[in-house]
C-alpha cells in the first residue's frame, strides 16, 4: 500500500507552518502531497471558503521539497480554459523536476463556476461531462503533439503549439476522480489512475464512493474497460481519498480498520486527509499516522 496525503483545502493561517508540514511529510516517506482545487463552496455545509489555489500552491511546495510527488485532487477541467491548464501543469512539472500528478474531474460547485469561469452556464451533468471529455482530449493532445488542431463542440484550437513539453513522458500521470458510468469508462480510456473521493458529505453523494462495496464495483467496471481498450491493469493505479475524523487518540484504530478494507478489495494507493476541525493539529495527526498506521501496510 502506498500513501499520499492531502492538505485540508482551507488555507493555513501561518505559511511557515504549512511549509514545515510539507517538508515533514516528505521526511516521513509519504509518496505524495495533494491540494484540493476549489475556489468556492456552497457554505454551509462546507467548513469555509478560505481556500488555496491549487497549482500556485503546488508550484510553491515543489520549490521547498525535492522528492515527493505533487498533485491536485482534482482540477475541474470545465472551470478552466483547457489549453491554459495544460500549459500551467507543464510549467509545474518542469520546475518540480517531473513530480506532478494531474488530478482531473468535472467539478460540481455551481458557485465557483459562476464566479470563476468565463464559460459558465447552468449546465446539466451531460454538458459538464462533454466539456470535461473534450477538455481532457485537448490537454493530452497538447502534451504529446507538436501542433494541435481541434474542432469540438465547446473548444476549438488551430495549429496550437505547447512548448516546452512536460518533463515526464509521454505526460504527467493523469488521475481522474468520479464514480459515474461515463466517467469510469473515460478513466479507463485516457487516464493512469482513478482517485474517487470517500469524503463524508451530505450533498453530492452521486460523486463520491458511498461504501467499500461501491468502490469495488466501480473498480471492476474500470478493469473491464481497461481490457476493452487493450490496456494493462498492472499499469493503472487504483486509489481513494479518505478523510479521517478522529482525534489523535482514536486515529490508529479508525484508520487501520478502513485501510484494511480497501486493501482487501484491491486498492493500491490511499490518499488521506484529516477533518478541518483539526486544522491546528494537522502536524500531530500526520506524524501519528506515519508512525502508528503506515508501518502496518508498507
């Protein structure tokens, strides 16, 4: 089992402490640090709207670390201009010496689309998926082709050139989040990994893994699609994002039980996150997880 960790998406009140946490995470042999890519939530029920920008933060972390992989969970492609997002990620991949994991998704928060995307309309899920699919195709073409001409329903490129190319070849690993039928098929066709969210939430339940059984069923669907596309399951990463709600006293027992269940169904990579109510104790929880939980699974 491989472990990554996600910073709570709420901005730290002390940048020095945040960087101390990032460098300590690298020292504790986590494989990756992930940053949520959100600008605005419907609050409540979310904790706050004091949020980091994902890719500038990832770029900053890359300058303060040397080994650990860095990624977004997940960047909503339809909120961006896809070609611009492709360029942005290439820059970070180069400056980080090839440590980027590109986490992509459809997005789900109308508030951040209304306020932070020039192309927002009140889209049905079908339209949002179509924009996601086209945008993903644009990004992958720009990363791997010398010039790109693309005629889609939502995006158009004419002899587009993206240079330099990503340091990682053929491109940074792409991990897709989501559990919808179409998303799972797209994940198998284009991506290198699947990273659904298992975060507890009272809304958007259709976009999260609701149980271990649900996770296993989705994983089997992806495996079947991988076979259909002639891709090797052994070269694909099955991951999951889990938030732990316990304080340090109960963390070991809660985490070990949940991780063991995911391991049994074939999950290979756990990305952990701690509840934002423990923002002031993030370092303590991180160190306890690394000392008391990770050794049992690595």
